[in-house]
């Protein structure tokens, strides 16, 4: 297939580019040209432009390297506002057979009871502007693409990790090594709530394979599809798996674990309100029937215990990745001290 990727250096987009390369696709990447953790496939063509600037993007697409090109699919990884999607419909309708918008499963509404999430679950997130903007992106695409003659598919990944991303509840976004560093030096491991909420993590390679498979499916046109693992872990189970991969014993993990409610985490880091109250504090278990129907044979194949061990090995092989977030460390130290003291006070009362 002839595929244009808008993005290509992020966690999922780079894995998707590798999946396309494995299929022998004719691949072009639109990036800003900044060096990153994920090298492009050797045979991929690269165009360096700010894809959020519609004028600059259209100029690049009309340039001598791309003039007259047409793609089977454009996969858009870096659209975060509806205006950008509106511009994209105008830009790509004459150039592509299908436009694939990478949206987010954080757009789904949350529930006060166990509710496996399907693609028909209503979209609503009042806490997180990122999710609200992605919902608006979907709405813009659905409203405009048919009239423009542009087929589309919407993909909703959930919490995704990989070699350059070690997942956690909070405090590791800028420097994912922070959680492993804390574990290995015996610091408090701050786990949300009482650790029993159930959460789904998916390896980037599995998400990428699902997206690539959807490009082969005519039945995916006009559909929204989430691409997630069937493996759901409690937050205690998730952190315990990271700890095992980091070399801790079960006894060490139990001694270092301290449970802190989301209210306290948001109070300590107000900027995280959206991603916590709007997403991670709720259970997230996904019905993956649709992706398996549309892409026969697809399933998530990387268990979290294996994927996180591979990620830790990748960080150890790249020492420059192993920076820690000192602000997050200070927050965790402070919260751990407060809640351990509270437990001691309760026991002594």
C-alpha cells in the first residue's frame, strides 16, 4: 500500500511505521524533522514540515518531491484540534482514498458500575481538555469527510506503552524511568486508591498491527474502532509487574507500596486533574470484538509482564533515556510520608 503518515516519530506512530515497513508498504512520513527516540524505517521517505500549519503542509505536498502523489491511506497521528481535522479534510480529499484519524479511548464516558467499553459507548469527558478536543476532532471528521468524498476510519487507542514508555498512574510522563528509579532505590511506590481499579495497557506494536490491519478492511470505512489489549490489571498488579521486571522481590514491593487517593494526587499536582479524574481513576476494560471482526487474526500478543521487561531493558541500553523527574520524586516522597504517618496514627489511636 501507499501510506502517508502524519507524525511517525511518536510511540504509536513509529511502531506503525515499522509495521508498514514489514508489509513492504511505500511509506512517506510527515514530521518536523526533530531527532527522537524512534528512527524511521530505512526505506521511508520523509518530508519535514509543521503538519499543524495547513498552508505549509499543502505547500509541501505540492512540492517537487510529492507533486502528483496519491495515497491509499493517510494516517493522522498529530491532529489535536477540530480545526486541524477540518483543514485535513480539505487537504487530503483530493490526495487519498482514506483518512485515518488517531483519536483516543479517553473520550469514552465513565460509569459508576462495571461497564465493558464498546465503540458504541457514548463519548463524554468533562475533566480533560485533550479528550474533549479529540471528541471534537471525531465530530468534525464525521461531519465533513463524506461530503468531500473522503473515506475515513477513526482509531481509539487507550493507554499505550512500549520500549520508550514505561507506564504509571502519574508522575512519569516526561521521564518514564522515574518509577523504576524509585523502586530500585527503595523509595515509596505510590499506588492510586487502594490499588484495585482495573486498567488496560496495550503495547505499541499491538496497536500498530491493529491500525495496519484496518487499512486492509473495507468494512472499517466510516467506523470508529478501539485497538486495545484484552489484558486488564489492577493498579497493584500493574506496579507489581513493573517491580518484578525491575528486579524487586514481592516482599520488597509490598514494603515500598503506599496507597494514596486520587484526590491527594490531584491536590499535589493540579495539572494532572484531567488525566486522572477524566481517565485513569476509572476502570477501563474494553470489548475488542469489533477490531477482531474487522481484522481477522488480529489480537494483542504482548503480555504486560513481557512488554514492560522489554521496556526496562531498552532504557538500560539507552542511558540518556534514564533521566528522572525530580518534581515528581518530591511529590511522591511528600505524599508517601503523609500517608504512612496517617496509617501509623490510625494504628496507634
